[in-house]
C-alpha cells in the first residue's frame, strides 16, 4: 500500500506551502509508484469537448426540456412538492431562477407534514413511481388543503412512468378524483461529464435481499431510452443476476416495440378522398425521440455545429455489471482525492458536507460544490493522494509568481498581457485555497492510527495472511463503539476473501456486535448473510484463483498503471471491461475465469434495419466517434470511475460513458442493508387508531364513499 503523505497547507495569502511527505517503506514503494501523473491544463482543456461529453450534454438538455415543459403545461403560479430522492439531482439540471421563470413560486420536499402555500392555486407533486409509499403523503396534503378550505388544482407527476400500483394507491387514498396524473420520462440525471446516474439508492438491497427486480427493470427502461436517442446497441454484455434480468427485459421491450411498429405499418390507411387513387406510401418512421442510429433529426443537434450539423456519437457496446459480482472494490480502500473526500465527508449530488470543520465554518463554506465546472477540482479529483500535495504546492507558487510580476512591468503594452494573467490567477485563487484546506482536512482524517491499522489489516486480508488476531481486534473496535460501517467493512472483506468465517468465531463476533450496536442489527446481519457478505465458511476459498486469473494485484506497475486508484489493486469490474477488448474473443475467450465469479455472463446481439442499410465504410470510418456504455446495477465507486478514466487514456480509441443506479461507498452499502423502517414503525395500536381516524375523516354520506 502506498502511504498517505502530508498535504501541504497554504496560508490565507497563498504563500508557497512546504511539502513534507512521509517516507515510503520498501514494501509499499511499488504501489506508490503506480500513482497517476498530474494531468496538464492543456489536456484538461482538450477534454472539454469529447464524444462522451456530447452525449451527456444531449441527455442533460433533454431532461431539462422535459421538466420545464411539464411546468409550462400547468399555467399560473404553482407550488412544487418533490420526492426527497429527486431534490438533490434536480439541482444539477435546473436552477431556482429557472423554476421561478416557469411559474414556480414555492418548492418543498414532500413529507408527511402538509405545507400551506397561500399564493398559488396549482400544486405539482413530482415523485418516483417506485416509491409508492409517498402517495399517502400526497393524499395527506390534499386532505389538509380541503380541511383548510383551500381550492387548488393538483397534478401528480410519476417519474419515469405511472404504474398500476400507483393508481391503485391513489384510489385507495380516495383522492383520485382530485388529481390529474401525468408521467414524465426522466430516467437519469447527468452528474458529471461522463456519468449519468439514475439516483435510485438501495437497488442492490432491493434486488438481492428483497427479491424486488424493479431497479433492474428501470435500468432496462433507461437503456431502451438511450437506444431510442442514439441508435441500437450492437452488442450487450452482462454478468450477474441483475444484469441477466436487465438483458431479458431489454429483449422483451424491443420485441414489443418491433411488433407495435409492424402493426402500425400494416394498419390500412383510411380517409381516402379520391376513389381509385392509391394512398401515398408512409414516411419511414423515426425513433420515438426523433433520432435514428445516432443521427439527430433536423434542428436537434447538440454538437458545436449549428443546427445539428455535427453527428452525435453512437454507442458501440454496452457492458452491464451486477454490483454483487464485485463487492471487493466497494470494501477496499481508495486513494484518489475524490474518493477520500467521499469517505471522510460524503459526496451527495456533487456537494460535500463540511459541517463541523473549523475552516469551513469560518469561511461560511459548510456545503462545498464539487463539480467539473471547478477547473482545479477537475484536474485533481482523480489524482492519487501522493501526487496531490506537490501539485497544489506548484499551483500556489504559480499564482504567487503571477502576483509578483506586477513589480516588473515597465511598459503599457506589458500591462494588457499581465491583466489577462492576473484575472486567470485571481479566479483560480479561491478555488485553490478551498482545495488546499479540503486536502488538509482529508489528510488529518487519514493520518490517524486507526486508519493505518485498518490499512494494515486490509493488506493482510487480501494477501490471505490475516490470522485470528483480526477478529480479536474487531471485537476490541466493537467494544470501543467504532463506526459500524468501518467494523463491518473489514469483517465482510475477511469473509469474502476466505469464503466465510468459522462458525464458532462468527457466532462470537455476531454476539458482540448485537450487544454493542443494538439488536436492531440482527436483520442487518441476516441481510449480509443473504447477499454473501458475511457467512459461515463453506469450503476452499477461490480468491487466489480470482486474483491470478484477472491479475488484480499486478506486480510490475508503472506510474500509468490502472491500479493507482486503489494503490496496487485493479477493480474487478474494470478488468471485466478491459477484457472485452484485451482478450481474444472477448468474454467468450475467458470462460474459465468468468466461471469463478458470482452469476452467469450473458451476451445479446442486436441488429437494426437502419444499421443494415448503412454502407460498410460509414460504419468503419475512423472519424465516427464511438462510445462504450458501462452500466453498474447496484452502484459505482469513485475509485472505479477514476480507474475507468485511466483505462480510457491507455486504450486511446475507446471512450467510456457510465450509467449507474447510484454512486456508492462502503458506508452507503451497509446503510442500505439496514432495516431501519422495521423499527421506525409506530406501535400496532397507534397505527390502527391513525387508520381509523383517517377513515373517519374521509367518510361521506353513508352510501356515497368519501363524499365524492
């Protein structure tokens, strides 16, 4: 493992900081040498316009247009009540000024407590169809308005579609007659220049614990939407049970669309006004979204060329990975700047919560925006922590040098050039100061003895040299009430690598955990066992074979090796993506290795009639931009994303667009496997009394239920 160096701290005047990295031990020097080189500003500027960036921008414009058009359909002043899982992602698409320009006077997070906006006669509810429980809150709001004498028009918008279950819940709540139901096909939110996220937390838990395939179904719907936008995907690879469901649903939906289109073409033309004159042949139908095979319809281009003159890139290959296939990459430590910020503070919707950090409170920056629009963050986010300190120091010195150049100006002609440099340095100054302080806070968090001890045990686990002393240390951490997710991270990693833990040792550890953290975690432990994270030992471990077959810990590494993000470990998911090109025959040429993993591998070949009609030279043209879509069903880590970007640099011709159900880390994974809703429910008698009161409030005139 590469050590974690001291990151230089700059003073408020941005003086050049002094770097004092820790000495690297001989055992970890090889891993340290695998750090990623700092990208140059020229390379960052070149990355502004990429094939993937054009795709993501087209999707962002589409989502924004759908949302604003939806608001315009409800004329007048209106209030907007949002599903809590949509509030954050929505901020990445529209601004408060956009909402005000389209008539939204107030917007709230939908909750059990009703709100009372006094200056609007329309109310729009924007909720996910997968969260059926929110329909009851919608009913509470409508009934509260009726009790207060408010006369409003209600519109319930289900994202991405309305379902029979949602409609039945509206009927059961006795408010169906009061609302207009609309569906809005927003399947995902662009969260970065190469990431689109469905922002559906808990898909891993829903699929593998609750046997609820809705997350996989909506992933398939999102992929079908992308096909309608950018053309048919020629090849779809998948591995894992969730990936298999996604591919099956895609095949079924595609067959249904083809049958529907065929039925429309065979339908006889009616309304012929001149007998004896044959009908005009119908135009060739385009896709639902106005794009065919990656080519935009007239006036819909998103490239730099006016009127869509530039051709949108096409997706040549899709790789779908079930998160359960590779849980190692979630549990292992990551060492990029972005991943460490997520580990220490948490990143949600491109924002880090720095509440309680002294310097952030002094500067009133307790909520820090971390987006690709920040030129400093875009350059340093994927850097290994070893490279971060020297680069920030170099940038601070460059700004100081620019400020000092004003004393050497002697002619007026030099002043104009200096003003340009000064403005650039002045705009970068607060951003650099922010990241220097943020990097220092990260360094303080990862230089503790506990963190070093965790890294030591993690290395022993992955090398399969950990002894019973690890379980003894875990029991000591439990007695000290260390964070639950940190304790479980190492315990589950130990279980994964060794194909379980001996029954006597695991029973003792479970007993200690329940006594320390509470018996509500009994269900958490059951869920961990169901997904294979924590179980009794079952035969010989296959970890050594997996490491060898997939070369997860390469020995001879360079500074450009893709193992830099995990300091010597290559994420298994990224190896799977790499092997579709690096191995002859793709996944078909490495069946023995794939059989070692959880779940089966699938492959789907799709042929579109538009693609058949294309000239071969057009398909094989080197000028035609191509993109590989990588889909993570269950979540993606920042370390995996950094590794994919490095792999794209190495391969050169292949660009990656990532679709994920959510951005994940170990803490979020264990939180999703908890069953908090079971213990947060009110007592049975209180629930019955509340239901009876609600029924009484809705009662009408005897035979007329609900008075409507």
